[in-house]
């Protein structure tokens, strides 16, 4: 058989194994991206907050400590390979929390993604026009309301291309988690290649599957991005209502 016949034969014979690997890859990458986004929202959101002169000394000290700790977290997980993180964390915590490999894989990819998401969200927040924050504060919104209702929605829209790119990267980078025997797509490919001894054809099929997954994800994310760009985020209606604005102006007078 020629190259293409062998590829088709591998795909038809081991199709179920590939499907199992695809499901595991998508589960890990999607879960890790979503959890990482939550981590990024919390870490990046707090890092982007600037305390003014009215803040107490205790608040300023806590903010400084938080910034130092998160900076160390971001530097470590952005500056070391995910494969090294997976091996170290899995075996270091195995005797402590006795976790299974799937939980460990999602944990590793989540905190790794969170480090990147934190900087993405922070940049997205800082890209929001400061005039909108000042307008929201002048209309009586608290810092928390301004962040949650005005700044953060716009920051997510600004950062959505980078957020989507992280998901695509995670689909590919999750392949390194086979180092802790996660039965993802790469693990299945390695097993199939070892069984058939058709390494070139097996990994070619695997590469095409990864390409289809990432290309499909890219198309879906681009569609979502266009829908989001068609919507503008502005101050909430309850705040911009003329009656409320009149009351705010009267209060200032």
C-alpha cells in the first residue's frame, strides 16, 4: 500500500481511538481555557485596579502584596514549559491530594492559561477609555459597579481575539500532557504508531486532525468576535436615564 492508502487504513481501523483522543483533548483544552479565563479575570482585574489617595494604608499594602504574588505566579508559569509544570505538579501533589490524571491535567492547563489570561485581561482593561470610568463614577456608580458593568465587558471584547487564541493554543499544547499518561489525541497517536509501526502515516493523520480542530475553532471564534463587535458596551440604562442624570447633577449642585 502507498502512503495515502495506509493513512486511510489507519483512520478507518483506529477511528474510535482517535475519537476518544479528540474528546479528551477538547475536554481538557476547553475546561482549562474557561477556568484559566476566570483566573485571569480575577488576577488581571485586581492588577489593573489603581488605588487613589482616598485608599487606606492597609488597602495599599494588601494591593502591593497581591501585585508581588501575582507577578511571581505569572512570571513562573509563563516562563517555564507546560510539560515541566505538568510533571512537577502532578507528582509533587500526588501524595498530598491523591488526584487522578484528568484532574491534574485540567489543573495544570488552567493555571498555565490563567497566567497568560491575567495579562490579556489587564491589557484589555487598560485599553478602555478612562473617560467612561470617570463618567460612571460621576453618575454615582461605585468602583465595583464601574468595573463589572462598564469596564470589564469592554475589556473582554477588546481581549476576545487573544482569549480565543489561547483556546486554540491549548488544543495544540495539551499534547504535552501525555507525559502524565493522559489519553488525549497525542497519546492515542503514539499508541497507534507503536502498534502499526507506521509512524509517518499515523502522525500525519494526527496532524491533520489537530489542524481541523484548530481551524474549526478559529472559524467559530471569528464568528463570535464579529457578533460581539456589532454590539457596543456603554453605561447601563439605569444610570444614563435622564432622570438619574438630573438627580446626579442636582446632587453636585
